[in-house]
């Protein structure tokens, strides 16, 4: 009985190894094999667009494929981010944005997608300073005492 179990186990392992060894070269594919689209959820010419174009050129040099910048502005960036969410999850569409486009809009508006579940962060590029300003005589809600 034990001998039969060992024989079946070894046979299963040999079949699995043979199957993986045979399928491996067929399934392997170099990435990328075609141009990549980077969606900028703002009109052309702003800071995020400028950064995207700089990064796209560096990525093209490394990856050997063109990076197409697609500016999709409007609705605080949610139109462009929504376009990225609806694209195939094949690694050929990227979205670059800010804390507003990829975080805050989810808390401020009802979106037809979930920023936390529908997008996967790839790299943290940098930080941006945020500032809240008011008139000098604006009443303070919090005391500094």
C-alpha cells in the first residue's frame, strides 16, 4: 500500500515537472512588446504632465518601447483615472497622478470605481507640499495655546 502511494506521488511529481518545463518556454514573453500608455489626469502643460513626459523618456530608454502620454483632464482627475481603471490589466496602461487624483477624490465624490481596489501602486514618485491659507483675521477654530 505504501509502495503504491509512493509510486503515484512520484508519477504525479514527474508529470507536474514535465508539464511546467514544457509550458514554461511557451508561456514566457518579454515585456514590453508594444508601446505603453501613461494616462495623465490633467491637461497638457502642468507639473504632473511635465513629470510624466520626463519619466516617459527615461522609461523608453530602459524598456525599449515608446511611452505614449495621454492627457485626460476633467472632474478633478477622476475622468483620467477612470479611463485607467477601465483599461485591460495587462501592464500596458499606467496612470500617474497626485494625492488629489488617486486619493482625495475617492473621499470627496462618489466614483464609479474604487481607488483602493481597482488600482495597484507601482512606485512612489515624490511628495508635494500642501498649504491651507486664510485671511489674517479669519477666526481660529483651534487654539495654539
